C-alpha cells in the first residue's frame, strides 16, 4: 500500500545535539512538507519541497534544515540552533505543490529534547 | 498572507446528535481550496472533506458536510449523527498558491 513512513515514532535527544527525522513516501508525489505541531498551536509549516533538489522555507524554518535528493525522501534535521525543539513533527506529501491538492500525512515523530 | 481562525477550542456533542464546527479564513487569492482534517488520539491526520472555492455547491461526505459562505469567508463543518469515533481534534485549512495553512484546531468530545 502506498503511504508515508516517518521514523522513528519517538525520539529522545540531549540538548545541543543535532537530530534527523526521516520521511519516505511511495505515493509518487512531487511535493513534500514538514509541519510542527504544538499544543494549542495547530500545524505550522517548517519547510516544503515541490521538486527534487529544491525546497523553500516555511513560517518557522529557523533552526531546521532539509534536503531533497530523491523524490521519495525528505529528511528534516533539527539543529542545536532550534531553541525549543520538543514537539510533534508531521511529514506530508501532495500530488502537486502549493495548496491545491490535499495533503497525505505520515504518522508523525514525537521529539523530546532534554 | 493567508490565515485560518477556529474560534472554538473545544466542543462537545451527544452521540447521534449534530454538531457544527466553525472556521473563518482570510486570503487575497481568488483560486483557493479549503479542507477539514481530523486528528484522532492516534495523531494520524485524516482528510475529512474538501471544498474548491470556485464551486458554489457545498461539499458533502456521508455524515460530514460544510457550509461554505464565500463572501463571509466562512467554512463550517457539520457532523450529523455523531458517533464515538468522531471524537478528535479537527483542523480547518486553507490552500492556494502557497502550502496549506491550518487553524489551531477544535477538540470535539462525543458523549455517550
């Protein structure tokens, strides 16, 4: 079955360490996205990519980095520069970029930094 | 900039009754799309319903329907015959020439 796989489900890191969250999709979608979810804040866009080897910053990109070397993969690195990294991270994909097609979401990764 | 506002942080409904979740939005684009997503306790985001702004007819999906008021920039979700499995966070979202923007969500409780 086609879908989006995020791993791991739970991730724990010490403050000051970089950490990479994995996101893989086999839906053959062109666009991929990373959202951050905090209690009472809804979903906020971190980065998105409409095509391989290209990506754009979202509303809260500071302290994060991404790469899009393959169509299927869009890993997110949370760097030590991110001031409050503990959150639930959701990866998504869509047939086309921008906001004309619905998003398909992964199951999310809960990151805890202490 | 596109914005989405959900003014009801929490709602509750009796099983088998009807409930309406509110959403207002703002955009300067003429071609845009509106969505409602459901997030149950598993935290998996599930698309509930989609509305194209150019369509006047309100979208429906089984027990879920929307009241799309374009001039008022309002996009409410009506859930009929509420079931225990409808208990979840519901997010309204808006998409156009930029990726989807989400509201802060409404937590719906269903009372047996």
